[in-house]
C-alpha cells in the first residue's frame, strides 16, 4: 500500500510541473517563420553606397533602405577597416533583379536583423592591395 502511495505522489508531482515558455521580445525572433522570408547567414559589407551579402554559395546585392542602414550601423563596431566584411544572420526577401540593372542576379531586402558577430581573427583569406 505504501508503495502505491509513493508511486502516485511521484506521478502527480511530475505531471504537475509545467514547462512555461516566457515570451520575450528578444526570443521572438525566429529562424523559420512561415512568412515568405528566408534566413541567410553570410558576410555583410556596406561601402560607397553599395551593400553586399556574401553567403557560402552566392553573392547578393542588398537593397539600400532603413533596415540596411540599421545593419550597417551594427556592423561598424566590428570593423577594423571600412572594407572589412562582418558575419551576420538576417531574414530577407530574395528576388531577381531586373535585366536592365547591373549587378548580381539576385538581390535581397533585409527585413529583420537576427545576429551580428565578430569576424574570426584567425581567418586568413584577406587580400590587401598597397603601393
């Protein structure tokens, strides 16, 4: 009888525990929302009125707007030089450029900035030109 009481109390204590998920604005950013946007991770640079997002497989021209300027400001603190590319994770709307425009085949419009990271200082793929 005593074993049954302990077993019932144990089961009752486990079922009474809740896994409450706190909603926080910083946690609400999702990588896979079903809203037509895609999440991209790559290196970002904004230089001389042109913005570029380079992923592992593709290079995208970035639409210059308020969200892009917001990302450019966040990236500045990680750049040692203006030409340094900084790793970012963003949610974007991807589309093909019109045939009349110059540049890469696809463009992206930044809709949400998820993460800005410090560049890897041990990465040795930097080319510098000098006199």
